[in-house]
């Protein structure tokens, strides 16, 4: 007769099932945590942030801020995020301390990029700004190289993805102006060279031209990143003139064929100078085409119409207006009305008619604002 099979008690079977259920729940919880939380800091991650943004009721104002801790672009510089093993945790505490008083939540999107989502406050200090200030207690260099960017829902973006793109775009644009940015240092050096060259008489008024390009660019729907490239190209559009002898630049008589050939090569020289810095490659592309004409009769490549980059077409109009309304060694400054008439006369030939129309509209707006400011008590 076979031995009788023994079975565990009912209590043992229940305990075994309970242990199995707990184990499954723990595995599920760990997988969920890995999907929604940054395991190094315990902060919610990008997926969690986008999910949270999606739950904001339509029409309710909210602010998304980004904070990058890798603004320094010096490849030989110290790794600001790696001097101590507990640095990520210390940063996390600083970010939460900045976010909590505002009813916001901090997130870690990657190893150097953090975010905050919260209500739109009336005060000037935001969760990102408060957290940025708190980083100084951890490391002054860390705080000095951090860069922020923000976007508001629903005023500036309709969903989390578009808000993230806008905030990222603003953060990148702002990082270019950081005092430690090599791109800004290069720009400053080049502008100083142009300033020294123009000591005897400026070719264009850079601040005025740059401001005009921004206004026209906005009217024509350029993004913030494109406006940033446009401004830098407007500032540096004649950098290639450094290669043209001063005797030619200041010559009062008609230029010879050889001298005109040198003049017409300056956009190409400017492109080569700027292209030496990879970060300025988009600017170099605009600079090369600033002297092209809408009808194809310009230089150096004879581009026409929309083959000419829009930024270059904008700069061409703004520079021409500034040149006409500024005194020259060989003539007085033209009246503003005459300069506008000349732009309109050349629209479709030298200049893009769409850009001329936007420039005239923007100039009229500036004029109306100036008149209103003078009339104000």
C-alpha cells in the first residue's frame, strides 16, 4: 500500500500564496518605480512629468521650468557634477527646497537637466529661480554655470511636449549669453575687431540694426533660436571686411574692377572666419548671403528669391536702411521718408517685398510708440 501523501496545512498554503502575491507586487512596484522615478535621486522622471502635465485641466495656468547644470562648454573644464559622491542627492534637496514653497514639483529629466512644474505665481521669484539660488550653497561654480528656460501653459504652449520644446529652446538661447560661454567670447572678440576697424567711421550702427532685425523677424514668425542666430549675424555681417584694405574701404573715387572683386569676396571671407567656430555655423550661413539680391544680381553666389536664407534677406533690408539714414564721407544722411521710398522702389529687385513690408510696418509701430511716449505726461 503506497504511503499517504502529506499536504501542508491550510494556513501554510495561505501564507505561501500571500508571499507569492507580495513578491509579485514588489516586482511590479519596482518596475513602475523604474519607469516613473529617477533611481539615483528619487525625483520623478521625464515620463512622469509629461504625465503630470497631461492631467492639468484645460485653461488652468501652469509653468514649466528647465534648469540645466551643464552650461559650461569648456571641454577641458572640471566636471561640475562629479566632485563628490553625494552631489546628486544634495542637488535634489536644493531643488525640492526651491519647489515646495511654490506648490511645484521637481523632476530629473537626465543627468544634468532638471525641471519644475507648478502654478504661475505673480512674484518675480519662481521655483526654478529659487532652486538656482540654492545651488550656490552647494557650489558657486555650479550655480554660476546653470541656465534656466521656461514656458507657460496654456498661453505659450498647448501641451507638455510643446511646452518642453519651448522651454528647451529658451534655455539654449540663454546659455549662449552666459559669461563662460566660448561662443560669446568669440563674438566679443570679433565685435572688438570690427570696432577697432571702424574707429574712423562706422559702416553700420550694430545695436540699431540688430534691434530692427529682431522686430522684423518676429513679424515674419521666426523662432527664438532663429532670432538669436539673426541678431548675431546682423552684428557680424561685415566681419569679412577685415580682409579688405582700408584704402579701398575709404576710397572716394570709383572702385576698379579688381577692387570690386575684393569687396565682393568679403561675405565668403566672413563665412570662413565664423565657420572656424562650430557653434557659429548657422550664423556663418546667414553672413555669406547678406549681399545677395532678390532678383539674383547679388554676390557672392547669385542666389535669388527664397533661395536666399530669410535671415539674410532681413539683414539686407535693415542694413540698407541704416546705411541710407547714416552720414557717409561722400554724402549726407538721407531723410527717413526718402529711405523708405527707396526700400519700396527696390522691393522685388534688390529686396524681398515681404521683408520690406514687415520692416515698414515694424518701423511705423516704433514711430507710433515713440510719439505716444513723448505725449505721455
